[in-house]
C-alpha cells in the first residue's frame, strides 16, 4: 500500500482543512472569566494528544455567543501558540463545545482524505516533535507557533482505510490508559473522602457513642505537623548531570497530589542521608508563584533520590501512621497555597509554616483501620500507574514502526 508525503498547507489552500487562531486579548479579557460556564482550553491544558485538566478556566454564555467561531468540535486538533509548541490536543467528545483560548490555534479536518486520529498520532512522533521545536525556535525566550509553521508540517499519509486501522491499534493502548486513569482517580477519591468523613466531619465508626472533649473525640489528640514529624527541611541545590545515578525531584514533579518521577532529573551531588527521600515523606512545593503549596506523599522506594531546594520534605515519626500523616497535610493543600510570604515572584513557604499545620491523631484502632484502607488504595494506584507506564512504553515503541511501514496492519 503506497504512502504519500504531504504538507498540511496543501489542504489549507483549497479549504479541506480550516485553521483558527484563538480570540485576541481585546475579544477575550481576563475579566471575562468566571468560576463556572464553558471551559476554555489554554496552552497549559494541551498534552500529547490529550487534555491536561490543570486550572481550567471558564467563560459565561454571553462570551460564548459572541465568540462562536472559537467553539471546538470533536476531532479538532488544538495547538499551543507559545511555549509547548510540540504538543497538541485531539478534541474528544468530552471537550466538544468548549472554547479555544487566546494562546491556541485550532485545526479542523474537512476532508475524508485525512483521519484526525491518524494525524494526531503522526504529530506525536519524536521526529515531528523535534521538527516543531526547531521550526518555532528563535532568539526570543519562548518558542512561538503560527499558521505558516502549521502549513509546513509534513505528514506521510497512507489511504484512509489504513489510517483508520493504524489509529485503531494505537488508540486501544490509549483507551486502556484512560480507563486506568479513571480507576486511579476513583481509588484516590475514595481515600480522600474517607479521611474527610472520619477526621474532618468526625463521622467515624461508632462516633455516636464517643464523647467530645474540647472539640475533639475523647481519646484523640490535637497535634501539629511539627510535633508529628521527625524531619522537616528543604532539599539540596543539585548538580545536574544526565549521566549521574542520582535523581532529584523538582516542583514540576508534584501535581494532583502525586509525584511524577518522569519529570525528575539526574544529578551527581552527594546527598546527606536525611535528605534522601523515603517512603511516606510528604513533599511540599515551597517557592514561587503557581506551584507553591502543592503537596504529594512519596509512596515508593527509590534509591539515591532527593528533592531540590524549592521543595520541603516532611517526614513522620515512627509512631505516626504514614497514610494518616500524608492525608492530613494533603487535605490542607489549598491553605498552603495561600501561606507563602515575600515578593510576588519570590514567594516562599517556610518549613516553620509547614510545621504549624494542625494534625489530629485518633485512637490506635481507628488509625489502624484507616491505614489499612488507605494503604490498599495506594497499592492499587501504584499498580495501575505501573501498568500505564508499560502501556505507554509499548504504544510509543509501536508508533514509529507503524508510521514507517516497518509493521503493517
């Protein structure tokens, strides 16, 4: 089956592909955003074919009605104009009807000759991502994408039936990954809800028969993160070296109350034993705007791993339940995000501020019950995340081979 080389501009000229830049700043102002309404896809929400639901913004109906040309349809492809120019979003049924943001460009396929799912996979190829970075790089501090670059994007196309077959094979991996992601969210939500029910609302098993003394159930203890911790400190200033054995976790690694080790970097500096991250440590982003206050508990055993100086390690004492400790700090993430001090771009969260956070310690039996449940859900999450890593690796190994005709379907 023959493949042919095309450029997207070949299809733009005669209207088989349409392109739309996001609304100008005069059309969509900061004052237009609301806490609810139609979600807006900005560059931070654009992944590698998928949506990153990070700090989604919304606009009301009156804004949507005057910017209808920017409403997204299923199977549209959305690029970011600034920064992450090698990323894109293939709009799913869930995102149809949302709006593209000012920092995005929307591509819409209007011909059966190109299957949008196939094009999305072609845009994920490592060689294409590098091509985009090279094309969009200039002397400015941030890579910038425009319609001219999009028109020059080269794509190797088989016939539509082959495009559908290849997309179907690769999509099966994405479907399994997405299913696991949903299961992960459910497990994490279950543990958070149980923590809230038992230790915030105090509706724990048998609470009807327990007296309250000074605002807490009898036998419970008011404490603080500082009193419940054996160690609270910032990390190191790393010596980055991609060939070194050591790993250093940075603020980008801490998101959605998880630690993403894929974003950790290699470093060669010797690490004091206390600053080596251990199972059960809680990591708190402690510098700068945007990421400050984000929390994640480290629930893995990784050798030669630390955090950089922008992250605080909080480590429970041996007699404090690990998962209870982690959920207690994580439940106060929204508060921590407001507790930074200093200039706008140099905001700092001190270790003393982390230490002052309240922590409620229940009786041993209830603590053990929570530890069992939270530990089991955490184990399920770890297993599913490992499955997703293996699925993504298999998909990414298969992708270039299918796209180069090395493997045929």
